[in-house]
């Protein structure tokens, strides 16, 4: 077995990358430096500066924002989101929910996969059943466990029957992690994912660049607005900004917070910022010191959240001392606000109660690839030293950070994320450890009370009753501290002034902003 590092190539079959490319005589995969860089503002070409080279783009796995942005160009699901954050049809032309356990999906007549085949009910059934399969590695596998059966009514109509009412199931169908792929191609090769997105893969320069071209059978008339799309990966955030300022790229993600003021003041650039993602700490609750919730609580009381905002985000953000339910949500409960704030006496008392009056040593996993993660880790390290917890930092690149997180190789870790959708059920991704190991949630944490309440909240249709349920979830999570939120952060994209149509989507959906690339034009 090869011991070479796992790359974009290894995550996907070559056939996926070449899917639908026969008319071009086959794509050429090249090594770094063999093809020269095109310039930005090339007519018909959009150049997008990614924050990292995607560690993988399998349609149902979660590998981070850069991966999701690329996936959204190659694949589409039944539903998606418009620039304002509202649900919109994608491969589905329409949908009907006659009751809370039945979803009837009518497919478009003009939706085609990149191999030229029409999207059918069979493709939907096979894709969704593959997500829910027992041996699936899909991000939403456990969430799709609520599906009782998927019926093919006719070639363009699917009926999804649920085991129980679930008010949030519609959001799963719009997720960036529930794309529909060709059943025929999947039957030939279980790693052959052929999608129906606005672009097709053309060329890849390993670790550096991904080139695509518009799919001529895309189901939305007049879209995508640019014929060619190129993703350039800039691990160094300062180089990413420099590329934007020099005109080498048209759009960048993850605008560094220290650069927001200068980009905002530059008449040749546009800055689009929303508050949506949040920073937090997660824990190994299977082994090591943080199996004890009192030690997790001690950390929660020792962190100086304002210092993180100042150091990592240059003051752009807001304190988050409770579970991440935004203030604008009807499910926000003001009485929980600021539950965790710096209180060294409480922190030391919890340490002593847990049998560590003089503190202990622990390793904190983060990444040096993103300044916000590195700076957050350094502030936490300094803060915890004040209560006797000696923290050793582990700061690998992002792909390694994801891998170590998925394997649970840490004592505790820094993470930044957002919910999968703008509903408190999004907390499930962070609080329900029965969903399997993931770099976004604490290893091994599972609480029957929290999981039962989350399930109850998904089934309850009355908003007032749902709020009462999520208030109980919130209180229990503050007691057990499965994660320790730190702050809301401003999330920014920046574009050249001549770029139109790209939109930073609201709230938790900011990481889905790749949906708007199809509307993006160079004027």
C-alpha cells in the first residue's frame, strides 16, 4: 500500500474528473508548474482564490469550505439556497409536503448529468439511499436515518417517506452534502461521482489549481454567466489578499480580518461581510483529562473571549458565551447569554473539585494555515496558563488538522464552523456524538437527554413548543460543556469591483456562498 500523502486525486476516481469530457478528447492532469497561470479579468473566465486546496470533493462528505465551494460547481442537490438564504429548487422543479412525514419531489425535465444522461427518480433514490447506507461515510448519514423508504412514482417523481415527522428534513435536501449523482455511473464504479452542476472539470494541477468549463446542458437558462472557472489555492492568507490586490484573482474567500479595513477602503475592490460562523473548542471525551465535564467547564470559564476577538479577528466579532443560536432567531433565549465569561476563581474551583488543583498538561490541536485558528489557539494557551493548565500547541496544515480531528488524536481542539442551516436543529451536528467521529465535534460525547430533546425538536411543528425544547437542550449543554463557544466571527468574501453577482449568503449559510458563483459575471 502506498504511503504517499492522500490528495485530491486519491479522493476521487479519474473518471469523475474526466466525466463528460469525451468531447474534449480527455482532460490532461498535470503537475505543478507545467501550465502557466492565466490572468484574472480574462473575458469569460472567473478566477476564484481558495483558502486551501480541497482535501477531497466526494459529494456527500464534509471536507471544509473550500471543498464545498468546489463541489457546488460540479454537483447539485434537489434543493438549494438563493442569494438571500431562501430555499429554492435545483434538480427538483417543485416539491410538496402533504404531511410532516411525506415529501413528494417533482424533477425538472431539463436536468442532465455531465455524461449527458437526464436526471431521473432512480438517480435520486440511489443517491439518497447511498447517503443513508449503514457503511456510508456521508456527513448526513445519521440524519438520513429518518427515511423509511424512497418510492419512484414515475421517472420524474419521487416520494420520500419518513419514519416520523421531521420539520427540518427539507433543509437536508438543500444541503451541500446531499448532492444527486448518476446512478448508472455509480453502478460502474462506487467512486465514480458524476454530477449535474453548472461546471465540468477540465484540468487539475495537483495542490494548486482546478479548472472548469460551463456545462452546456445546465438546467438554468443563461447560467453560469462565465464560460470558464478557475480555482487557485492560496494557503497563505496574505498571498491570497496580495493576489486580489494585484488583480491575479477576481474573488477570494476567507478575507483575513486584518485586511478588511484596507479592502473595504479600496475603490477597486468590494468587501462582503456577514456574521455567521463561530469559533469554539471541542474535546476528546473518550480519553485524557477532558472526559470530566468539570474540566471542560473550567476551560470555558478561563478563556478571555474578548482577547480572541482582538487577536484573531482584529475586533470584528461578538462574544459567544453560550450555545450558538443567533440573537435574531426566534429560538434565542437571552437568559443564557454570557453564561460563560472569564471567572478564574470558578475555573480554579472546578479544577480542584476534579482533582487537579495545580492544573495539568494538555495538547491543543489547531492549524497554522488559517491565522484565525492559530491566533485563537495561542490566546487560549495563554489564558489557560493562568489556572495552571499547560497547553502544548499542535498546528499542522488544514488537511492534517481535519484528519487528526476525524481520528480523535487530540486532547482538545480549536474549531470554527457554522450550522448546516439557519435552525436550532443545526446544533445536532455539534452535540450529537452518535453521528460518528467528525473533526467538527467532540470525540465520544453522547448524552441521551440532549439527543432525545434534539429528536423531539425535529418532530415538533409548533414554534413555541420547539423553543421550550431547545431551551432545555441549551441548559443541558451548558451543564456538560460538550463544546465551549468563544465568539461569533465576521466572515468575508472580497471581489474585484468589476465582478457582479457573487453574494456572501446570510448567517450559517455563508459557507454555501459558492451557490452564487453561477450568477457571477465579469463586467
